[in-house]
């Protein structure tokens, strides 16, 4: 039901020149600046699902409150969720990156003393293992990846 309502709202377009856009402009107290789907309009802080559906031509209203609430949440957080998914996929690509058993963590000058100690004690075999050590931050894993790519040729500049 959620996916169906999202698709329906993605297919409803309001523009400054069409009747739906003009009715929305009246509701918002200002004309639309550009063409937008109803789903994208839900991202506006001044609109929620109920208010948007009050505009003639937007219906039928989803009667299940949980469905309409999820549609609203997915619209508002769509960009954030997409960025997080890209970050997850990027991290997964590097999960299997091996770390040489003799890697010198001290060359990574941006690491905190705590993270350095944990990496030296555990000696993870891969970046994925390093990232799962409690207290090892994503920033520390990024520094480690950069250090691995450099092949230990030179110390990294201190993060500042």
C-alpha cells in the first residue's frame, strides 16, 4: 500500500501553470516556483499528507493512517536515506580490503591514541574487521584506507 501510494503521488504533477498547481499555490499562500510531483511536495515543511490531500485533485486519500504516515516519512527522508545507502555500499566495497599483518598503524597520524592501541592489539585482517572494533570510528577506517592505498609510503598529514 505504501509503495502504491508513493507511485501514485510521483505520478501527480503540479506546476505553476496547471489547475493543481494553482490550487496548491492558494493553499500555500504563494505560487509554486516550479513543477513538482505530489511526492516531492511532501518534503516541504509547511505540508503534510493530510493538508496536501485536502487540495482538490490530489485524492483519493489513503485511509490507513500508518500508510500515509510512512509515505510522508519516506518523502521527507528520501535524500538522507539515499546518501546513507551510498555510504553503506561504499563501505561494503572496502570491507574485504586486506590489511597487511605488519602494517604500521603509527604512520596514520590522524588516529587517536585509543584507536591506535585497539588496532595494534587486535591486528584486524581487513578494513571490515577494523570497522567492527568497538571505538574505531568511520573516520579512522577512512584514514586506514587512505594509508593502505598509499602503501605505507609516507605518513598522512594530521587531520585538523
